[in-house]
């Protein structure tokens, strides 16, 4: 598993949970979390809160989803 592969996976999907990333790459959730946190610190991935749509946080089964931050505002000089 490379950070670039995780970047591409999250970028291709609408949103990805920690379990999605871990399962897809056959890695532990801890390893997936470290990779996702790398991209969050770079400002390329954002956490989207509880996947159930509730903000109560009481059930314990809600998971965060992660989305790629759009590259639309990147300026490229030709």
C-alpha cells in the first residue's frame, strides 16, 4: 500500500469510510487511519462526520466518511 494508491482510491469515490479503505487495501484500520490523516494534514482530504446523518453520536456504529478536496482552485501556468 502506498499513500498515492490511497489518494487515488479516495479521489475516485464519492466518499470512503475508514473500513472501506482498510478492506480495499487489506490493511489494518490503524494503518488506513494514518494514511488518511496524512492526506488530511496536506489539506487534500476532509472528514465528513457521521455517515448515518445524525449528530447525536450515541449509537457507536456511526463512522466518519472521507472525501477528496477538489483541485479546482489550483492555478496552473501554461
